[in-house]
């Protein structure tokens, strides 16, 4: 009889060989006849092994479910019955359970699979864990990682405002973009006219590795249930989304980070400085309103398609705008209670700072206005989750924290992403914002 561990080991060896051949094909453009034959054979062998692994795992699960439980009498003489609550299904449940299983197994996938099957009671997650072995941690199945990425949308400003998401095949993607409009003209009869063409260049996306560190109290590890799942899921989502917000808005491409909206706007000369005099309280509403109009007009004058425009600013700026009133005491922007500003949606984030410096002024901020339909976020389909009880990590303030000393363990979630812009003219950044 086949041993499950042997099948998995054979499966992983063949997968690594396929990766080597695929890498050679990508770099050299061809394989030898023997290598092509080996590549084809490996594909079939991997499929057969995966089917055997799935069948044996399923059979073991059925056997566990149908086994006769050992009952014990309580001190009162009656049978002690333990009833598990029915699993709640909700967006992100399976990726949370996957992470919980990895933590409970302390990195051992056999223990993790057992925890998913018996303690959590989720066959799908148990099966996912059983085939998850990778060189850098447990490889999350694409269906689960897609769910995780979709849950990031409402938590990440750039995604929530309409950025397009595309897959990064092999970690890279090149998309043509137009940098000059097509030209049209008129001609007389029998006059020739050359065809006009658009000038183009490329948007090149290259996956940047994002590592999300999720500290977990050791007291939670090994427990199943909806409440624990939500803690795992929210911690993973919040940490990932917060760092992506900063990257997609303000990172400058150094230190292996994406190049966000702000540096792209600066490079294209798409910034508008706020120079209004805020000393006259009766004129503040007029001055701010005129400035916001100038940002919209700047985008319209660039011939942006204005398909999915939106605002992003700090909570301080949002509160100031929401509190503005006209001369009659009416709110200047009552639509902000519905998440709109001047007929465009807005999002607020603390990743847009309020402590930017210009000369002696140290409390400035920024306002972003863009057509987010022209913003492209590339995502790899490779997501891994790893576990450590001894790791040292940096907290939000940059301080080193020892997981061991704090009775914690650490999940490391590794993903790959990048951001690009089909039309840099579709971005405006307001600078030196005093409110």
C-alpha cells in the first residue's frame, strides 16, 4: 500500500524538476528533445501522484469519520457527549483555517492536516494542507489566495477606488500604454495622406515580495472555532492591507518596493500645491472648494477618460472637509456622509501622513485624485504561509520583538505584487495640504 508521506515526497521532487525545466525554457527559449520528453512525462506523473494523494487523503478522512468513538462516563454515570458547532461559511473562512492549521501543526504539515480535519472539521482545508508543501513554507492553493486578495479590496484604498487587478505570470507582465493620441485629419480627392499612429511605451510590472508578519498568542494556537478564525483572518488582512496602502500610494520603488501614485505623479509633473491663505475664516470654505475644483479640472484637461475617479486623503483632511459650512451654516459637502465628495467617492487612510515638512511648516498632508481605472495592480498566484516560535520581528513602531519572550508565535504570509499606471496623466496629487 502506498504511504501518503512517500507519495507527497515523490510529488514534490517531480514538481521541483518541472520548475527547473520551466526556468530553463524561459531563460534559454528552448529545451532539448530529451528534456521536452521528460517535461511531458513529468506532467502526467504529477497528475497521477496528485490523484493518488487526494484519494488516499479522502479515504483516511472517511475512515476517521466512520470510526466508532470511545465513550467515557462522567462522574455522574451518564455518557459525556462532545458536540462540535457547525462550521460557519463566510468570505475568507478557508484561508483563516489554513493559517490556523499551519500554526497548530507548528509547521508540520501532517499535524496541520490532522488539525484541519479533526479539530476544525473542514475537509477542503485538510486536503489543501495535504498538498501544500513548498520550499518557502506552506503553499496556499490559488482558490484560497484569490479569496484573500479579494478581501483586501475594501481594506486597501487604491483597490477600493477601482484599481484593476491582473495576474503576474511568472512574476512579470508588460502592458502597452498610449503616450500620445492618434491623429485624424481631412484630405481632398486623390490626395494621399499617411496613416497616423499613436505613440506608445510599456507598463512593466515585476512582482515585489511582500512579507506580512502576524504575531499570534500561543494561548490561541490549537483552538478551533469562529471567533479564533476571525482573529486570524483580521490580523492577516489588516497587516497586509496597511502595508499595501503605503506601497501603492507613496513608496518610491527603492528597497524592492513598488512605485506608487505619489512618485509617479511627481515624475509626470502631476502635482498641484495648495497655496491658499487660511487666516480668514470666512473665506476658508471658498478657498478650499476652489482648490478641489482645480484638482478635478487638472485631470479633465489631461484628456483622462474619467472612468473611475476617486479621492484619497488622511482622516484629518476628511474630518476638516466634512465639517466645512457655508455662510448659512449648512454643510458644504453633505454628500460626504455617503462616501462621496463632489460626485466622486473618497477613501481615507492614515498612510497619507499629516506631518510632511516644507520649510518651517511640519504638519502638511496630501490629497490624491485619480482615475483608478488606469491603475493596475499585478498579483502573483503564489502565496505561502510559514510558522515560527522563535522569530524576532519588528512591530509597527520598528521595535524588535521576540516572539519567544512574549509567549507568541509568528505566521509569515508571503505574497507578490506590483503597481503600474496606464496613463500617468490620470493622476493628480495635491501637496502642502494644511487642513
